[in-house]
C-alpha cells in the first residue's frame, strides 16, 4: 500500500512538473518559475565475503541485495528583483546493504541511515535567496534544479537562509558530486573527512553567504548540528551547537580547458564524545555517549577539478579532520584522498553517455582507531574489534542515456578493508541505477 501511494506521488510530480516546465521554457524573458522533478532508484548488492568476526555495525558477510528510492520536486519562484524562494519536498525510502552499516565510505550516496525502509516524505529544502549586485557585468544561468533561468550579476553577494544541505554550496566538483548521475560512493560524492552539519537525511537549517567575482569566490555558512550523532533532531542551543565552514574557490584556464581549486576549513561545535576520554577511563565501559560535552572538531579539505579535453575531465580531493571527537553527522572518516576521471562517450558516438573511474583511500586518527579496536562503536562502523588498515575503494560506472531525461547506470565497487579492518573482506559491490528527470 505504501509503495502504491509513492507511485501516485511520483505521477502527480511528473504531471505537475511537466506542465509547468513547458510553460517556463516558452517564456521569452527571464523566467519567474523553475520546476523540476527527479526520481532515482539504486539496486545494489554484494556476494558473500570472508570475515573472521562481525559486530553490531558490521557489513554482513552473507550475500545481500537492497534497493533505495528518492523522488524530489524542485520548486523555485522569483519573488522580486534578485530575490527567490525554493521549496523541495522529497520522498525517500528503501535501504542500503546492511542498513547502511559496515563501510565508512558507504557505496550508495542516495541512501542514509534510517530506522525504517518505508518511503516517507520530508522537506529537503526551503530557503530564501537574495542576490546583491556589485557591478554591471552579467552572466546567464540556464533553468536547472534550484536555479531560475535568467541573468545575474557576475560581481555579487548571495545570501541564503533556510533549510538546505551544506553540500549544495560547498565542495562542489563538476565530475564527482552527484550520486544520481555520477559516482555513488559517499567518499567520492563529497570530501569524506568533512563531517558537515546535517540531520540523518543530510539537511539542516542555516545561513549561507557568498562573494563572487569572475574567477574566484568566497563562501561562508553556519548551520545547526544534530543533538546526537547522525540523528534527526537538531540542537537548538545555537550558542554552543553549530557547524561553520569557509571555502575559497579559484577558477582558471589551462589553454582552452577549464579548471578549479577549492580550499575549505570547517569547525563543528556540538555535544560530542571524546575518544581519548572513553579509552582512558574504564568506568565508561567503552560507551562514548557518557563522555559527551560541548566540544570543537575541525578539519580541512582540498578539491581540484581539471578539464583535460572537451570530453575528459579529472578530479581529486584531500581531507583531514582532528579525529579527537566522535564522528557526528556524515561519515566515520578522518583522513581521505581520492582521484578519478570522467569521460563522455563522443568517441563511440554516444555523446550523452559517460564512463567514470575513481579510487579513494580513507583513514582514521590514532584515537579513533584505538577506540574501535577496544570494542567501541560509531554510528556507522564497529566490528567489535579492529585489525586496522586504511579503507581502500575503487569505483567504475557506465551511464547510458537513451533519452535526455533517462539515465541507466551500471556501477561496480571494490572495497578492501571495509570499516578499516584487515580481518574482513575484500567486498565486491554491483549496482544498477535508474534516474529520471524533467
């Protein structure tokens, strides 16, 4: 019954978005509306693999196969000159393998850690956007998800307030940032060591401010943190609990080929536990919750993208956080390095198709690894003990796009030392992704 209701929900979205979209694109001037719809299903599984032992948060060594679903309606409305409002209701359901446990760089970026696999509707985004012009030069924005078609000033300040995901605005990368059409792995779609403020669904409430010129940009944001690690309720004590980030982007050309470098710093202020404290005091019995207090966690990120030819692009990320407090909102990763490439299919007469290949290595701080080795658990990983090694992941995908509104992707991932454990794995994961958008 619930999936039948979901089907009706999707059909209504498609009809409404399709009608409004046809009206918008026919307008000869700057649009007042932007209406889009997407639905994505990912079916992913793995065969059995070797595991010397398993714990509460382990990836199951038995064969698994699970499916996730998201459907999103993207609504944007121009309110006044350079003022806009966006509202994105989203339906999400299904599950990831082992209920999204057992791999730090989790292999399905469309699923989050949920208690129930039943599809539910939630508000993904609801925010106001105001652009302040600082010059006469203009650039044209095409109609897109959460983007109204029209001209905006090149030299500008943008202010956004409301509900959004910090990954909407930070750590962007042309070749690896969207698990609906690009790489699926969490540590490839975003910087894995960026423990950005969010509830379980990946969204939060906050304020974002950016300054943009022709070749560079500066971005800042502050947002609400969850009350507990990777949970839905957000902490309303804004004086002590908030996530802050700053990013500088430099855009450039090498010959005719575009490139960009982004450097980010972040700080989380939240009621987090300490790995060192729980290890040093036996009275806590490896329960990190008992050590929670308002603390600060900080980290850095480097993000590079470079067009090599008209059809080929490369990217890389580096990430580091202090690893002293428990992982709080995104992934249990303290160190990360990734590299990859994306190639369009023009050479085989399929210009809309795309093939991608990437590798990522994730690591833990010394205290974090010692905590897991002593039998501690995080919100995503914990095998009851640990024979530590970096988590090594490779991913390859082929996106076949028979129509401009439909993408069908075959995806393969290899995970060595899942959850940083030499005593488990390797794991081979395969997936089929269907993505529809208008």
